[in-house]
């Protein structure tokens, strides 16, 4: 199973935010993680809408975790970012993939169960458990 870049970026943004007691900015996160500012902005908005980040404008504002790291389960974050974890084409919502075995195919069910098991496994980890075993982020600049 392969996740999109967006899930990878979302998890790294949460990690970087969780490593700091100070509010973060999109620019600071982009520079620290070596990501494009536009990607960070889009993912921060998605994570805020999902209730994982809180954003405040103006002086003293910034980006903070909206929940404690112990309350943020990795599988839930991935599920937010990847709403269609279609391991095979027929599992993707609205798929028009031609398949000789549909509408009754046991492979479709097996793949759906595998995707759920993957997310359940990730939910065994929280942001807190990941942060406990991770070094402090070093500066990566997307420009070099």
C-alpha cells in the first residue's frame, strides 16, 4: 500500500508542530521540512478543518496542535487526508473501472479489509508515541 505525498506531509507537519511549544507559521514549517509553501498551506488548512491544528491570524498567532499529541492517532489522520484508500481501482469511490468479476468479487472485499487493517495498525500509534522516538527536526530548505 502506498500513501500519497499529502499524507506524508500532513504527518510531518503534525510532528514539527508537536515538537515546538511556540506557534508555527506556514513559512517556517515549509522551510523546516523542505516543502513548498503552497503544499504546507493546503495541508495545514485540511488538518485545521479536521480538528488537528488550530490556526490564529495576527500578532502572536500561528499554527498549534488543536489536540494533545496523545489524542492524535496516525490512522485517523491518514483517513482524513486519504478518504479513498482504494488499494485497487474498484474500491475508489465513483470508480468506473471495468471488471469482469463485479458486482460479486471477493478480491474487492479482501482489499477493503487490508486497507482497514492498515489504518487500524496506524491507529495503534499516536503523535505522542512517534514524537517520543523522533529526533528534533533539523532545518531543510526546499530551495536547496
